[in-house]
C-alpha cells in the first residue's frame, strides 16, 4: 500500500475512534453511527477495504439478535410493562432506603433481561416524576438508576450490546454466561446500595414516605399478555441453548404479527442508529486487523490483569462497544474466562464517568430536559469507587 495512503488510513482511523469516544466530531453534526459509517467509507476509498471484505466483516448474528430484542422492548413499552413494574415498586418501597433498594434491584433485573439503554430511556422520566412527587433528592436516585442499568446488564447476554457481541464471537451459551456473571452483578448492586448510602446520608432514612397516588400511564392488557408470554418463551429458548439470534428474530416476527399495533410503531422504537453504528464498526475493525494495528495491544492483553485494564481503559476512551470489537481478535475462541472478563470489564467500566456508557448519558440528558442537573463530578464521586470495586470483584470471581 502506498505510504501516503497508509498514513491517510491511520488518520482516518484516529479521527473515527476520536469521534466514537467523544460522541461527535468538533464542527460537524455527526453522531457515533454517522462517524462509524463515514470512517468505513473513507477506508474503502483509501483501498484498505473493498465492499466485499466490508460486507463479510458484518456479523449477522449480532445484528439480528439486537433487532429482535429491540422489537420486544418496543412491544413491552407500548404495553406499559415497564411503567407498571416501577409503579408497583414505588408502593412496595415505604421509606427512602426501601426505595433505593427496590429501584436498584428492579432496574438491575430489567437491564439483565432487556437492553440496558432501553431501561434507561423508559425509567428516567418515571424516576424524576416519582422523586418530585415524594419530595426526595433526584440525583442519588438517578445515580442508582444509571449505575444499576450497567451493573445489572453484566448478568446476561441480553443485558447490553457488548455482551451480545461477546456471545456471538465466543459461542458461550446464555445459561453459562448468566451462571458465571450473575453473581458479579448481584454483588455490584449490593455495593451500589452501600456506596450511595455512604455518599448520601438522607438515603439511609427509614421514615415512612407519604402516600403516592397511582402514576398515570396507558396499560394495554392485550399487548401485555402477549409480550409477557413471548418474553417467557424467548428466555426458555435461551436457556435451552436455542440459537440466540434465531430465537430473537422468531420472537420479533410473532410480535410484529399484530392487529393492535401498526408495524410502523414498532420500527419507530427500533434503534436504527445503534444497528448502523455496529455495522460501521464491524467494517472499521476489519480495517484495523488488515493494517496490523492490533499487534501493540497483544502484550497488554496477554495476561488477565492486563486484559482487565486495557478493556476498562479503552471502554472509557472510545466507548465499550468499539473496545470489544477492537479487542475480541486477541482472545482465543476457547478462552471462556477471557471472554467473560472482556464482557464484564467493558460493562463495569461504563460506570466510571458520565461519558462511560450510553445509559449514563441517557439518564443525564433526560434529567437535563426536566430541569435536573447530574454533573460530571457528581457522577465521578460515585462512579470511580463503584467501578474499582466491581472490576476487582469481577476479576477475582472469574479467575477464582
């Protein structure tokens, strides 16, 4: 390859990963999806990739799995499932401490079963409304929501996009993955409750909360019945080791076969930007491999301890999904512990800063629109200790 073209390829990759880390490119109105796809297009122009190699770089299992889970989340959202769960929890939590515990664990469980970003989108407005009605400080409960979406999603392959990638590349079954990392998620959620109680003494109160009127939302019992049964069938298929992507697509097909909801409403809630970003990243990662740029990372990722910190560092520099795509070629197919560590570290590192995960940004942005500020430093005060503690738990649990 010509030297000038090679250097231009390096510059293109640098700008692509810079944009992915920042979430934008200064001076341009581009999000992560546009940056990933544009980066892939530039690499094609420079001759690093051609259309055939770019197409082969796509992982259909990951894309199909993501799409199927998104359709399921859309159906349950329209049915009022997530609002119903949170409303019931509010009435179970009779004190500020009880509310913290219930919110943390309910969010963690929902994030394990469904995509964590979806849970953040759906629950943030409800948590803000709940704290306003109860006259409670919003920030600690927003931190609980953001942290639990990340911590809970560690537990399963369906918890977040990077876990879906790890499942697709490694071939680890749903049950094996959950049995390995669910304890890490559980300990992480317990640590979160303890840390937030230490940072915010008002959360330790056991003073009874005032009665809270029912939250108003639209509950469609027909959609709810169908959505719950499809969800249970899908989880059963996962536990029986049915191919994940195939099961998710079948579930999506059943849900789209509907007399109650127009298909367009499902597709409006599918995160097409995330699917485009994944597609672009598959192509960009293929270019990185073809240029031999993974060699410097091999010594760092050769040991479990090195893999832990490389994954955590890259996840905060360029975001967790690009980090997993960049590092996965360095892990042998049969190294189950390495794959589990990659999944856990890339997810848990998302709690470090406000910019560390999309779920954090969703919570912060939704709160800003409601006039509630969650600052970078306020999040870091919670994020730094919870990240260090949970990364240590994950490492010693996986390599015990």
